[in-house]
C-alpha cells in the first residue's frame, strides 16, 4: 500500500484520489502516524444485509414481549354483536 504525508495529499489531492481509484488504497500519515486512508469506491467495505442482521441482547430481550391492549378477536366479536 502506498503511503503519503498529509502535506502531499493537501498539495496534490486530485492526483492522489485518482491514483487510489486506479491502483488501490493509499495511507495518509501526519507526523509519522496514520490518520486516514484513501480507498477506491469499488473496494468499499462490505455492508451486511438484512438477512445477516442479529438483534442486540437488549433488543432481543424485549422483542417477544406481548403487546398490551385489547385482543382484536374480542373487538371484532363485539362489533358483530352490535350489528
């Protein structure tokens, strides 16, 4: 992976963005420390799909709780009795 300084990126941003798009990732450093990475769009991180989703433990704990309120069959029966 190519490494450049933040100063180099500032001076020739267009060149480095095009190089990242064509050749792959470029690491950007500031005072010797990694601070950013230029990544081509075709190599963007894979996003998980809904089928791979897992609920958090907190959400799973409340997911199957019964919902309060009146049972719909009772409401329908009462409505039919009035007719």
